[in-house]
């Protein structure tokens, strides 16, 4: 099976993506979800909306396969914001 990170890097461009963090979690409704944090290199610009949509569609297809259906919750975060959030934590 293709990994979530591999999908993100293929669609968005390997050199554009700094890191992809995936965590299993439970939604407020008690449903299983995957929190996917995509950190992109903001020095290279903002991500294209069409590529973010494509990533989301591919992640939906991937996470809806198999026994366990996991709803993907995807955040696209600039590397500058990621650094600020890490410092504040």
C-alpha cells in the first residue's frame, strides 16, 4: 500500500514538502480519524489549491480501503507557522 507521505510528496512535489506527520485520533463524535499535518516550504510559495484538492481526494481513497475506515483530517501548514507553533508549545 502506498503511504500517506508518499502520496503527499508525489502530488505536491518532494522538494516543496518539509514533513508529513500522521497521527491516529478520535473525532469529537467518537469516530476514528487520521490527523495529517503537511508542512510545506513557504520560501517556495504557497501550495496550489488544485494540488491540495488532489491530495485530499487521494487520501480519501486510501483511507477508505480495508476494514478500518479512517476519516482524513488534513492541515497544510507553512514551515514558518510550524516553527512558531513548535516554539509556543
